[in-house]
C-alpha cells in the first residue's frame, strides 16, 4: 500500500489542480464561459475542510456548445448552455475506494431560448432506505432533482429515476472532461494536446479511477475478496 499523504498536502494539491484547470480552460475560445469559477473552488478546498477531510464545490460553471446532431425536438434553439455544479467531500487517510464520502454532480442543459431543458445527475449513493432497486455506489441517471421545477412542462415525456448506471467517481477534472467529451468534441480533442490538461487527467484518474476499477477487477481474482464493498460498487455482480 502506498504511503498516505497528509491532509494538508492533499488539500494543497487539489487546490493547485483546480487553479491549473481554470487556466487551461481559459483557452477554449468561449466554450467554457467562466473558468474563473474554479478559482473560487480552489479556495474552498483549504477554507472548508478540517482534520483529515477535504471538500470543495464548483458552482455555476457554464459551457456554450452547439446543439448535437439528432437532438429532439428538431427546432431546439442553438447554442446550448451546459451548467455544471459539483459538490464533493472526502477523507484523506481511508481506503482509496472509500476516500470520497459525498459526491453530487448536476449537469443541466438548456436551449438558447430556455424553452427546452435536459439534465443528468451523478451521485454517491446514501445507504439505507427500503428501496429494492439496484443502486451502484456511484451512479449516473437522466433527469434528477434539477428537473422537478419543470415537471409541469414535460408534455408526453416520462422521466424516471431508473436506470441508475454504475460509473466511477468524478472529481472536477474528470467531470469537466466527461462533459466536454460529450458536448464539445473538438474542444475536448484540442485540450488533450495540452500537457497540463493531460497531467491533470492522469493524476485524477490515478487517484479516483484506478482504485475503483482495481476493486471491481478483484471480484474475479483468486482468494478471499471483500464481497460486500465490491457489491456496493456494482450490485449486479454475482
């Protein structure tokens, strides 16, 4: 097991990464409208958390993107605004898979006129309750809480809380990369030629994705396994 980092070092590194990400996203030709939001996020890393914990929020990060092909309705006004809000917390000296203790990502997409709205929601499941449906520890679902205020204007659309699609945890770097890859492909490919952006991705993937996928892969390894915690990550495993 690798040596644990002190909480101060973890928070410092997260803050520095958010500042670097802000600087890189400032060169996206207006795709990311307000990258300076991430500077406020960097400040919260050091200001909010105490002890062995870390936390930060990204509030109101905006992207302006072209309407994708095959969008319905066909007269959806372009460009689209993608609003990105992230709230996450964690513990430094913990099992890497359980480092994140709280994660809520809201992605809300609106048309130029504001007449059409779509949303996606990713969170860390809160254990408890009487639901018998599958709840992967980290899951992505269409709709989510952001659509409640629009419930009277859905027409013939039906929004369900299911399916909840299992996925690895996202920090700000990974979540922004995910959004860009789906809504601004040219910008995403250009950023992947930026050494700083690639380094930030590699560091976040190593911190948050490597333990997650390694834990899941251990399900098929020989010898004893932590069935309860692995099943929490992906309850469909048998």
